[in-house]
C-alpha cells in the first residue's frame, strides 16, 4: 500500500527565486521524501499570484522534454486543460480546483521531470526578465490558447506534443517571471501551431474524402 504524505517541508515560492531554482528545490525535496507519491497541491504551494504560471510550467514539462510516458500524452494534457479553463473563467487571480490539488503524482516522475526540466527552463531564463508585465495579466485569452494547445497535445501522433508543450512551458514561465515579451512571443508561436494543426486537419480530411 502506497504511503501518501504531503511535501510538508517544501518552502513557499518566493519572488526572488527563478523557476529553475524552484524546480531544483522540488527535486531535492522529492528525493528526500519516503512516500512513493506526491500531492500536486504541495508542489505548487506558496506560488500566490504566480500560481498559474508555475502550474502551466510544471504540467507542460512532460510534454516539452519529452517525458518517457508512452501512451499517456492525452492524460498528461488534462491538468494543463484544467489550468487553462480556470484561467478562462477566473482570470489570473483564481485558485486551482481542490480536486486537482489533491491528486498525486509518482515521486520518481516528479524527480525526473524537475531534473530534466530545470535545465530547459534555465536556458530560457537567460533571456527572460520582468518586462511588459501587463501582457502577463491576460488570463482569459491565454487560458483559451493553452486549452487549444492542450487539445493538440492530446492527439496520438508521435512527437506532435513537443512543440505545443514547449510553447505552454514558455507561456507559464513568462507568467511566472512577469515577462510579457516572452508570453507574447510564445503566444504568437502557439497561434501559428494551432493554424498549422488546423490546416493539416483540413488537408487530411480532404484526402480521406
């Protein structure tokens, strides 16, 4: 029987820390835990107004790395869709539903995702800093975009999830770091991805018919 204990020793997210540093903190603490599973709410605790940014970042990392979870791409896209829907209905100042905060992920997954993800996020952070912060507050349109990208991720085509996954990671990181320029660039790429996916669907439909 799995032992399920919360990450009680995880320090709250502080403004001075970067996203990659927080991922490294989560990895280090998860490695010290004896429980086989870790509650999602404990991973995201203390994020405050930056909750959605951290949630999108953490949930999209398995899609962007890519994470070795064959056949689970559609399942992994679900929490991204939940965050996106919450942003659409509540803007940037809501809270994630309790049922998803109470869900658990495997400890070894958390360690693997944060270890590999921290390196990717750190590379993006070299070019990211607070700027055009108003652009990070458009929670509803950003939520709609991330929802559509999560639908693309769920398509069972090998590696079709990587581009939208990286895009959602960049959007989440931009929100987390108050980098409006990063959010705008990532959102533009996201629109391009959706346009390309729509075009492929139309062309594929014509070929079938």
